[in-house]
C-alpha cells in the first residue's frame, strides 16, 4: 500500500502541532495533526517554534506517515490526532 503526503497542501504549524494531509492508495486524502510533544520526544524538535517543529517533522516524515497509515482504519470525520502513544518507545 502506498501512502504519501498530499503535495497540494504543505504541512503547517497549528499551535504547537503540525497539521498535514496524507493520501492513502485507493482512498481520499485524510487530515492529520502530530503533537508538539511527539515532535519533541521522538523527532528531535529542540523548541516549539515553527522552524523547529517543521524541521522535526521533515526529519521524522517516514515514521510519521507510517503512524498515519496505521491509524487509517479509525472512523474519523475530521482531523486524526497523532501523539506520543502512536510511536514506539525508544523513538
């Protein structure tokens, strides 16, 4: 199965989180938001600034997309939230 970031909408900072769209093979685009806590704890964000969060998101993009793909079976009509519990211990 192929999952990718939706290129027409770049990841954006919303508060201390990153909101992004992912397109799953055979399905519509879904909106996700990864918490600042997950970006700091697992992906090396050194601060909760826009630059630091976006840099951490880019660094962890593959793992973040994998987590988004694993959550795709959840019935959601809005944004799917990804937090520290969506990533393996030991980052």
